[in-house]
């Protein structure tokens, strides 16, 4: 029990730091993808580029790295199921947001999501300014003054899209890795660890399902 | 549950919580940071392409050599097949533009320093696909990325703005035009005479029932400063599923 209290105290401290825009964060998932959803993801200096990630216990996987220099989100949910002895399937879930679909209350800088599948419903995916398709991933620009911000392999064979700005509406997808290099503000942050048998649910079941996206 | 069972349950829950804590406390991993060292497009950036859009904007992208295949399956209006005896009018408008132009003899330079000649630059004005579009990569390093919007998609179209989409394509790219239809073998390629006829007619507007473009590079530009305008959101892919396989 004392250890558990320590763990919760540490986690509380981390959450406080995140809320105070102090801590950069990277959330990595071992061996399998996590599900994510958001009412809207908006970014400046946005880019998509094919890259590779090393997944623990699995090896190298190809992903579409979506990066933006500065961005805002209307709600966020990230979840993954882990199977534990005795307990069985446990849903680890991070949610944030203010419940208001007209605000983008989450802000972050230097964000990268390593995606394997993404669905943008309704308005879907919007790209603004100069949109380039077919450039090398290494040439996609997000952070000013940083070459190859997506960390993509160099040379040919790695496809990318670059845009001045972009939005993804009603986003649901799978990701291996979520990385925020700069400050992030996560109002309404909640982290839960709930056995499925006790009612634990993921962010959604299938990308096209009717599960509401967070706001 | 027994006392021992409860103790194990607490241990596993504790481990789960610690996993989340550790995940949140990790800073960006060092391998990716290392990969972010400055990387030019070939030594001294010599492998950048130099391209000029129809509107006169010069660009120097580093090109992937991965083809984006844009497919809009041609409408088949008869179940009797595609023989010359069966009329297959291309009446359904699946895509439309307000102007088109073609420039031959285009050469691209890729990130590995190789070049490809014999390409065409097509310029579509106010390019919109109304249904059945699929964009998929070909020639990627062990992957295929697919984008499938399930309703009308804008690929260089904005209300109140003139948007051009310049596409560098291979000679075997095809479009199927509603006013140049005679059978289902009515593919119009940029390297044949039919396209010249199309150029004449499409100064006003045109649409078609099919398209298969093998795009090496595409860029949208507008009448704004340096060919760029913000706030127009000229590319819109509604209800779109993106997959990496």
C-alpha cells in the first residue's frame, strides 16, 4: 500500500507539471499500438511523412509521422489494453478536455504522432497554404530551423506531405508513439487504469464507429 | 477473492500505474533526437529539384521518388463489357476543373541524385473530385500509404480564390473526359493528340468519369503573394481513412 501511495503521489506530481506547462512528454507503447481520438487537431507548419519506429519486442515498423510546430486540440483520448495475470485485460486511458466542442483548450508545441491508421470524419482532413505531395519525408518542415523534424530516413522511398497549416476533424486512429517536445497544456487531464471486467472502455472500438470523440 | 489474490491484484494495478508514470516522465527518446541532426538533400543540397509552376512560382523540393497514384475508376455504364460494340458513355461527372494546361519535357531530380525525364506538368484549376477517389503510394520503401475520402474531395479548390494544382505526372497517366467519350477505351494521355484537343475545350470547365494519375510531385498555389494564400483550405479530404500497410 505505501508503494501505491508513492506511485500515485509521483503521478500527481507529473500531472501537475503537465498542467503548469512545464514538462515535455513522450508516451510510448510497447509492442502494440494505442488508440487515440480528438474532436479536432489543428496545427501550424504541419507535415506528414513516412518514417520508422523501433517497437520494443516487435522490431522496426513503418509509420506515418504527423508533426506540427504548434497546435491545439479539442479534447484528447489515448488508450491501450494490457493483459495482466489474475486481473485480465486492463484499459489504461488518458483523457483531457473541457467538454466544449467549440473550444480547442489543449495546446502543445513540437508534436509528433506516429500513426498507422487515421480516420478524419465529417470535414475530415483540411490542409492550407502551400500543400506539397510527394516530397521526401526528410524535407517535410514543421519546426523552424530544424532539418528533418520527423526523424525520417534520408534519401528516396520515404513519402511526405507538407502544408502551411492543417486540421483533422473528429480524428480517430492508431499510434505507436506520441511525442510532445515542447510545453503542453492539458486541462481536465485524467488517467485511469480500469479492468475491462470492471467496465473499462477504450477511446473507441473501430475508427468509423459512433463512439463520440472527446471535446 | 482471497487475501493473496487481493495482494496480487494490488501489485498489478501498481505496476500499471507505474507504467503510465514512467511513460509520462520519459523525455524524447535519444534515437529520434539523433536522427534530427541536420540532413541536406544530398551533399550540399545538390539533389534538390528545381521546378516552376504554371503561375511562375519556383520551388526546390527534395523529392521522394515515391509515386502518388490518384485513381478514380471510370464509370462502366453497361454490364455487357468493354468491347467496341458496347457504348459506354462517360456521362457521370466524378471530377471537375475549370481549366487545364499541359507542359511536356519535364525532368525531375530525386533525393538520391537520379533524374527522370519525359514527364508532364499538368495544371488543374479548381480541382475537385466528387466521388470514388483513392490516393495510394507506389514505390515506397516497404509500405503503402492509402488515403480514401468517401465524399467530395478538394485537391486545390477554394471558394472565392483561384487555386492551381500543378502535378508532375508520367506519360501513361490518364483522364476520361465527358465530352470525349466513345467507348470505355477513351483514356486520354498527356502524350497523345486527344489531350491537345482537351486543352482547347477545357478553357472554360470540364469534368470526367475517370482518372488515373501517376504523380511524382504535386503542389497547390494561388494568386496570393509568392503563390501562397492562407485561410482558404484548398485541400479538403472529408470522411477520410488513411492507412499504412
